[in-house]
């Protein structure tokens, strides 16, 4: 497995005690609500709404919370599990990327049911910025299911997706959404406008989408990195 990342894995469990909003309020501590809202770049009423549980912050905002309060445990903030403070600090030169609950199926697909963050995985900062050259806000880390892309991708592998890529640029591996199913496939555009959905596993036949079907296809992003399950 690549040495460009290390896993800080916190399994998602149903919250039992405090709500996310209550944990945010506890994390804020003595800092004025308006001051935190200003540092986050949001209105204080929005901040108040988060703490009252009227709405939940998205992944980018959760990362900003953790940047402002670096000693806060991501697991505690997300799930309420474990101590509020980190027991082991993040190694120098690493950044955290959220892993989402939704999975991408390499077989027949699964419906996109949730965008719940389930844990964080830390990557080397210079590798992300100097090698990948993708802003962290445009990266999504999700889990692969199924075996139709084996041996390239196997069930349980992690994939890092460049969300800026919204069209087919070459015969690469993409995360696609078709008929509400999230899939990881090798995708190729033909000269006549049709799309070939390929599988690296030779036991799975390729599928061809006609021009009419292509309109229902959405490119979520391009797979730019794979972390193999051990």
C-alpha cells in the first residue's frame, strides 16, 4: 500500500448521547459564537442553527472546524465516540480527507443513499498539493464494492476521486451515476457519441450506452488514486 497516506479510522456508529450541534457548542468553548462564525466565513445565525441542530455542516465546514480546533478528535466530533481531545496528534505534514458512507459498486451498482462522513484518512500534504495538484475540496474518498473491476479495483479498496472532472477525457476509470446507481467503471466515448462502459474483470461483459441513454449518465469524477485493502 502507498506510503502517501495513513489511516485515522473511526467507524461510524449511531450517536447515543450528544447531538452534533451540542458537540459543536462544547468544542467552541469560551469562543464567542460570532467570532467562530467569522473565522468560518458564515453568518452567526447559520452558526447558531448548527448548534441548535436545525441543520448540519457539510464536509468542508467540518474540516474548517477541525482546523480551528486541531486538538478535537474527528471521531468525537462526528459520532460522539471516544474522548473529545485527540490521543495521538496528526503527524506533521499530513492533512485529513473525509471518507463518505456512500459506496461505489463495481458490479450492478447501488443507490446513492447518504453522504455521511464515516471517518477521516490522512494524506501527505505535499503529495496532495504537489503531485495530485487537486484542491482538497474537490477530492472525495469512497469505498469500492463488487469485483467487476478486479484486479484493478477490489471490494474494500479506497478510491480518491477528482470531482472537478465532469466529462470523459479518455479511457480512464470514473465514478459515474446512472439510473441513481453509483458505479466505478472504465469509460470510453466513441466517435458516434455512444459510451462504452468497460469492466477490467474479463468475466463481465462491457455495456454500450446509446446516444439516448448517454443523457442519463453523470460523471461524478475521475479516480486518481487507489488504496488497496490489506
